[in-house]
C-alpha cells in the first residue's frame, strides 16, 4: 500500500495517467476511497471524479435494465398462464374465483362469459340422483366397552375415544395444500340445526349461535342468499328444519339439496321438496351441496370439480352412525384450501357412507366450547369469519 501522504494536491487538474505508479494499479473504488478519506473532495482529479460518476450511472442503468427485464418476463409468464396451451392455471383461476362471494372479477377481468361457461362445464361434480337409503345406517352404541380390532389407522382415530370424553373427538387433518379439523360425534341424536335469531334481517356469528344454544361443538351450515356478493347471511337457501320445525321452504336449483337428520338420527341427502322431507321425518337440516357420497357411492369429479380450491366445511355419517364434522382452512400461499375431490378423499378415508359439502370460504368455521379452533380468513385477507344463516351443533344434553 502507498502512503496517502504521497498524493499531491496538484493531482486536482491531472489525468489518471499522471497519477503516481503506486496508485495506477488501484481501481476506481479504491482511489475514490483514498481521496475521500484523505483529501477534500475538490482535490480529487477531474478524471477520477468523472470515472466514479460514470460507474454510478452504470450501476443504476443495470438496476433499471434488470427491473425492466423482470417486468417483461412477468408479463409474458402471466400471459402464458392465462391464455397459453396449458389450461390448469386458467381452470383453477376461473373455478376458484367464480365460487367466491366477492372475487369473481378475477375471472371476468381476463375471460369472456363464453370461456368461463366452457371452463365451468368442463370442471364439475357429477352427483348421484339417489336419496339416502337410511336402512343402510345402523347406529351402534359407541359406549360399549369391546375389544376392537381396527381395520386401519383412520379407524383407530375414529373409534379410539379420548380419555374422559365420550361426546366427541377432534382430529387434525392435513394434506397437500390444506389443513383443518375433523370433529367425531358419537351420538347423532344430539346434533341439531341452529339458525340466526334475526332470520330475514341479518345473520349471526357461529360463536353467537353456539353460545346461545349451549353447544359443545358447532360448524357452519347451509348456503344463504347472497345478492351482489355482500349478503349479511340473513336468508338461508332452500329448506331448513330445526327441532322438527320447518324454518324456510324456498326452491333450490343448485348442486346438492337437503342435508338433514331424521327423527331416528340418520343423515339423509337428496333433492326433495318439503313434502318429501316431512315424509322422511327430517328433524334438523339445511340446504347446500354438492353431495360428496350418497349410499357409499362417491360423486364423479371432472377436472377440479368446478369449485376451485378454498376453505371448506363438510358433514358426513358412517354406517355405524358416527357423524363427521370437517372444516378445512385455506387462502394462504402454502395452504390455499381443498377441492371437492379432497373432501371426498378425506370422507372416504374416515369411513363416511353419506357426506355433503356445506358452505365454504369465509363461512368455514369450527367452534369448540365457544372458541373458534380453525383459522377463517375473509376476502380481504383478515383472519376472521362472517355472519352466516345456519349451523350444525352438538348439544350438551341428549334430545328428548
């Protein structure tokens, strides 16, 4: 290293070629540092000042060029995803957006009505036209102390009760892109439908419904009228029963239909009117869909099912009468949610003989002992739920 005292002030008007030999081998950054640390900035050679300025300009130019290239690359990539030959992203975007309450514009911004209709027609759930055969469900007394040989790990999770709790069991559910909870309900006679006290005017939070009805567990229920995607959950869709009383009796043309429990505590799924529901002695039920499994037969899912990927709620019953409440979280980068196919696979895994999808998205909530245990996320990204119309609960007291 050269002693910086050797740098004469006379260098102010010299070129780089006039620098002492000891300094000629140093790069611009080193020379700049030497001058800035040991001399006044005005004593820096003009050629060196110009060289440093040019280098700064080159750095900014490189940054701007890099940003421009990245921007172009992003636009091209998005265009390929939206309109390219691979339809996976396009189908996911349209089906996910079109089944949300307030984000359909993500699809309508990029695609015309004809394209959206074509994608939805290609991605759908084909349900059975059957109504649940209740004779196939034989409710077993789950309190019997028997030596049980479990068929697999999922059977063990269902049938092996938590010590000191004969009412229910909570199982954590995980899969590719989703996580959530399953509540195993051992006594279906204690499952009831609850609905907002402000029926026709406003929905309520599920926590309020659960507390008002002294519930051990609650999940959200059927769909509700949602004009312009800003509903407050005031009006349930279709038919609603609670405690044997008919609450609503509207027509419903969507997938699924009535999801209800009979007076002998069996889950019935089917497209039906009020007269048929009363004939089947439905005591508690809501309306929504699609149906996932009916009489042990799973629905056919084409493409991604047409419902995209989102938070989900589902209900099912096994042939032994045990009821499954399922809530799946979503709307994060690593956990976008579940598809209809995911719900079917989970319900099949845990032995559901009949199962149906309930309202999802921001409505998907599970409450245990008056506390929300899952992670609902609304359309703004906030970690909170919304007003809903109906729910299913497990009561603390057996029904009369």
